């Protein structure tokens, strides 16, 4: 090198150094609501051992975590809690949506279940399966590390620009009609919110 | 967990000022699931606990009115997710009672083996996590290793390790082979040493005993009045076990004991579960050696079961039969009657109340969820205990949110 | 075994009985429900309440009442089971609460109220239990759609830059 640095000194970008550090010590916040939570436990337990990838430090306080793992279905009553937990986590933070239910509602296409958490909070990685095998979750964590390494910046500039929801906005037509019906029928506390719904022109 | 002081209403007594409200959940590691408690505390003493549930209510029973008897097994699976197959067996047990189906001997034995494996599965996780919450991490890891072996066994039978969806009306999805039988044999051999190890770790462990003995006492009268079933009731001296009192599947041909205790506290519930695992192992030993040969599904001509796949692919009759079976209005001959049937699930009496309506889906599919009923007694059991006892009592009741809220 | 005659002589003639498989159903009118249940508990040993549930009969062929409420009882000593059914109708579906007889009825009745809108008089704390407090419909009624009326989509969206 031109400057003539000694051998044990490396030059790197600050972003890259920070990302390297961040990606190898992701601290997951397990938001385990249902069956997927048991597979999450299995991933951390003896046979699969999440610790091999530096992500075993499950912290149950959102303030200490940077990776939210939504494992299991999220229902109407739970979604505000999830959003609050997401907001409580310090930047930079990422989110894995684990299982069919968290990704899309899965088999529970019913009145109570939110049809995919990505409609209401940002999601970086989707893990399909009902429940996903522990190997799949391990793969997702490894991919997540890769993503952090590739796109991260120290100041979190990669997040600042994304001010639209990352989830699917358009509901199917039937759904739209139901929402319209609902606002006509007057559903107490829910009706006011119904009018603020995003609609496709 | 925000701590907020309670508005003191008037001045009933001086101490009231020191009463605090603590919100516990709905997302808390020791609840394992999603339930919320609002505790009123005097220092560390719990004066009152008010549970709030419904944080996982996903409309299971409504779905039961829209899916047919075979499809609903996928939903029943997801109810008590510590022992998915036990729910499937309970669901089809009720459906078969409604339809008047008598299973083949092989199927009875097969389901019995699976049900007992699930009892182990459930108790292993429950005891492991209870120990984990009380500070013992090792037992959790030891037991989880054994759970992985059970996962392997059910995966070999059904193709899925977790939500197997393995039973069908009148039988099961596939028959098992000798390889599977050998796996179960091997599991039965390998399990006792691990069990012994955990037994040595916990049963006489000073810390564990101190934190569970005398905690969460439930008397026999209260257990009956509060509708307790399963290990919770048996630990309070209610001698009831549907496997013995209302035999279903192959239980009346097998020899086992009903484990009871009169302790009524968390430690008694722990001991009952531990002993039950040994009994399950005993049942498994007998059942696996005596599993009869023969068909696993009832006769196809009864128009109750799906025909075997080879005949669907290779013959026109099979194809027609299969087609008719999955048409909602052409398949089972369902009486317009109501029926309640229950099985002894690992957690207690798991029953389904089904109303039939001439089509192969239920008009109403009500679950009798043991977790729901057990959680209702929690406020009674925790009163005047310490805050740290909350997790011990919760763990000993084995509350599963999906079954609690459905 | 409780015989039908015994029940009829104590609680009136209009009690009906039906059996299907090994289940026994006793139909009573809502007026005598509390008497029958407390009589069964006190004198016939049905000490455990297994479950309370309801059925909506809207559009069910041949049904005469809108709802049935079902009480499953168990005699812990003998293992005998009994199912008590009673009918309720709109516009004011109401039944007496059995909380005083069995403590476990508390949550079970709340669930029936939450899902079907059947209220129980003298219940100590009749609130919604599974659905959010501000929810207005009764989801297990047959006229409520499986996918709801759009309630599950009514939440604010959090985006990356806000988070
Ligand atoms: S995706 Fe499947 S396993 Fe996961 S929470 Fe949903 S139902 Fe349960």
C-alpha cells in the first residue's frame, strides 16, 4: 500500500466495519405467539443451536434487540402490541416474519387474524412454512446477516428513504366491498378507522 | 413492563397507598404464549390477578363450520401445539362418534401409540420450560433433545414434523412400516436414562422444590368446582382419567395406572406429570409390541373414508369414489344430531361438541379447551402468593394460548 | 342414572329427553333452567360443569329457536354425563347465570356472551373475553361472515422511516 501501513492494520469503510459487527451479533427479540414459537425454541435448543450463528442472545426486552422475529399468527388484539414493540426497538433493526401466518395469515383467513404483518410493520425477510423447519429459520438468519452486510450503513440511511409500507396494500375486491359494508354498518370503535383505509383509485 | 401506582380510592387503610399494578404480558417470556395478567401487588405479594385473554383468538370454531371433517384436522392440529396429534385424535374421535364409525384394531393401536407419544411430547416441553422459568436451563435442553426424537418419529409416519395432519375420518393418512416400529422401540429404550437424569436434576433439587412446594394450592373441592381435568385435577386428588373411566381407542386392552396425588400444589402437578410419562412409556411398550396387522383404514365400501391413493390413480372407480368423498354434499352420511365426545389429552379433557347437518362439515364445532378452563382458575390460585410464584403456577397449569383463545 | 320421570316430577312435565350414541340430552325451558341445574348438582351428584356452549340455528332446516345454550355436566363419582339444552331467542337473548353454582361458569358464560351475544343475568363480570372490548359484532353468529367485516385491516401502517 502506498501509505506504507504496517501489516496488522486494515483499511475499510466505516459502514463495512459496522455491518460486519452488526451482522455477526444479531440479538433477536422473539415475538412468539403461536406454534411457530415452539419451532423457534427448537431452533435455539440442543439439536439446531442458533448460537452457531451468533444470534442466540434472545432478549425479551425490545430495547436490547435489533432483530424482531415474528413467529406465529398475529390477531387483531395483538397487532397494536406488535407495533408498539417494533417502535420500541432501537435503530438499526430488522424484522423476520416467520411462518405462513405471520407472512400472509396462513390457514387462518378469518375475521380475527391479520393477513400478514407486513401490511402494518416493515418486514425484511419472509420464512415460509407452517411451521418452518428450524433449518429454514437458520437459513433466514444467515440470509439476514448477508443482507445486513450488503445494505447496511452506519447512519441507517437505507431505512430513511422507505416511507411506504413494504407489505401488499391492495386487498382483493371482495375485501374492499366488505370494508365498505362495514363502514356502513357502523362498527363502534372500528368504523372511524375504516374510513382512513387506503384505497386504490 | 410499566409500573404504575394505583389511584388510591379514599383511604380505606394506610397500606393501600403501597398497592401497585403490574402489567404482565401479553408478550412476556414466562407466559410462553400470549396471555396478559394485570397484577395488583402489595410489595411482592399478589393481592389480585386479573387475566386478559384473546390475544391469539383466531376463529377456530368459525373455521370449523366452513371446513369439512377431514380438512378441519389441519386446524385442530394448531390448537394445542405442544401435542398436535392429540388434538387430531380428539377431533376425529368426536367425528367418528357422530358418524358411528368403528375403527380397525390396527388403527386403534396406532392412534394409541401416537396419543401417548404426544403425552410425552407435551409433558417434556411443559416440564422443561417450567424448570427453565424457575432457573434450571439444563432440564430444558435434555428434554428438548427427546422431543426432537419424537418429532422424527411422527415425521417418519406422516411426512411433517410438527403439524402432522395425520388422522383421517375412519383411519389415518398412511400406514406405518417396520422401520417406524423400530424407531419407536429405540425411543422407548433411550428415553429412561434421560428421564432419570432429569429426575435427579429436579425432583429433589432444593431450589426447585422450594419454589414449587406449597405454591398454587388447589383443593379437591375447588378442582371439581372449577372443572379441572387432566394432570391438574389428578394432582388435587380427583381420580379421573378418561383413558380408564371412558375407554376409547385401545386403552381398555392395555395395562396402566392412573397417577394421582393429594398435594394439590405445583410440586404435586410436577410429580404427576413426571410419573405419567413413565406410565405413557409403559403403554407404549405394550402397544408397540401388540400392534395388530391388517388394514389401517376402515372398509372403503362404507363410503366413509378416502380410497387409497393407488386405486385413485389407477382405476376409474377409485377416482369416482375419491371425487365423491371430497364433494361436501356427496360424501359422508351425516346424521342431523349433536354429539359430545372427549379424549384425555395431555392437558386434560379435550372434547368436541359437534352438530351435524347432512353435509360433511359441522354446523357447529365447539372445542372444550382444557387450557381455557385451567387458566380461569389462575386468579384463585395465585392470590396471596409472591410475584415470583406467578411463573411457577402458570407453568404448572400448562396454558397453551392457541387452545386458550382458539 | 337420573331417570326422566324423576326430573319431570320435580321440575315440570315439559322436560324432554333424547339420546344419541351414548350422549343423553335433556331439554328444559329457560324458566326452570336454574332450578334443574342446581337440583342436578345438589341431589344427583353432577358436581362438575364440563362446558357451556351455544349453537346458532339460523337457517338450520327444521329449527324453531334461534339459539340453544348447552350445559355439559359430569358426575365425578360415577362418570355419568348429562347434556342440558335450553333455547333462547332474539331480540333479548338472556339466561340466568350459573356462576353461583360452578365458579368455572364465569369464563364460559363470558365466552358465550362474546361469541353469540347471549347475556347472563347476575353474572358478576359480563365483559367480552376473546374479542377486543370495542368490537361490536358477535362472530360466531351465522350471519357474521367468516372473513369478518374488514375489522382486521383497520390499523395504522408503520413504515420504515417512521420506525
Ligand atoms: S404458520 Fe403454522 S405453525 Fe406458524 S403460527 Fe401459523 S399455524 Fe402455527
